[in-house]
C-alpha cells in the first residue's frame, strides 16, 4: 500500500491541493492563536474591572508555597487564612500554618501585626492606600500579604505588562465553581488563573511558577467563601491585642512571612 505522502508527491494536482490546505490550516491556526490570546487578556480585564468595583470584599483561602532544598528536594508549605478589605485603605488578613499564626490589620492610619504563636505584636503609624500598603509590607517590612497581586486596585496593569504569551485553556472547576482557565508566560515566571464564570468573575485559583529557579517551584492560592458588598460583615479594622502580648518592633516578629526563618534564600537553587 502506498503511503499518503508518496501518493501526494506523485500526483501534482493532489500535491497542490495538499499545500493549499496546509497553508489554509496555518492561517486558521494563527488566527485562532490571536483570538485565544485576546480572549485570555479580555477575561483578566473583566476580572480586574469587577474586583476594582467592589468596595467591600471577604474570602477564605488556602496556599501552598513550594521551596527547593539544597539537596534538590521540593517541599510544600501549606497555610490557610481569611481576608477582609474595604477599599481604599482598610484590610484584615489572617494566616495560620505549620510555622506561624499571624494577623495583619490596617485601618488607614495604623498598621498592626500580631504573631499569635509568639504572643507578640507590633504597630506602625502609616497612611496610604491598600496598593501602597502591599508595596510597603513587601519591600520595607518583608511581610507580603498572601495573594497580594489579586488585591490591587488594577489587577490587569499589575499582571499583564510583562506577559509574552497568553492562552485560554477553556473551563475548569475549583472548589465546585466553574471557571475560565487562563495561562500566561513572562520572562521569569509562568502563571495561571481560574476566574469564576458569570456575573461575579472573581479569582478562584492563582498559580505562579518560578521558571528560572531549580525544579520550578510554585506558589498556589485557592480562594473560597467569596463575599462582596452587604454580604461582608462589618469590621472596625482594629487589632484585638491578647492579654499579656509583648509589644515588639516589626523586625522582631519572627516567622511572619510564608517563608519561615528556618529557610534562607539561595541564589542557585531557590532556598535551603
């Protein structure tokens, strides 16, 4: 039996038809790719606009923070917590994991941080928006808020500038919620996001993969119990300091980050 390729080569008219079909398929593929990228970016923009329009938001979350040991072993650090915010300048966040049980509270004028596991707290007078607070906690105090990228007032501008490839991967289900599954690539990281379908396009899962680090560790946050507006319980955004808690400087609160103090950053392989 002749192979299809041999038959096409021996019959010029068939070969011409084959080339025409191949060129047509290529054009369709490029067109589909452009539409795919446009859909992915449009979905993120829709989510960003929806999130920015919500003055009051609350949700629970679970995270898994992967690190790589100096022996090359990938380890996952799991934690859970809750988040409540009132734009533009109030937030309460909790996180409990194997190394820490912590709480952040910001009322627009004072940032308070409580380490329940060490019965210590710190307070700093500071004024600014939630966007500015996220940067302040990350850069000055080295206390990043879990899933901070998803709390900014303009998520689209936060996530998309360095994207070089976008994909719409169709539907997925996270914690029983049907979502649009999108994937993006930048020079340093790959990231995926699952956005709830329908009139409330909130982020249900966000995964960041460090492609430039050995074994490509990931950070994953799953969001559940999503509430907005009047569904969010009122909150004075003041820290309840436990009896006997010791007042400390911010730098004295140990194991406040999702990366515990027993791990030290290592340029070659991630952490040790």
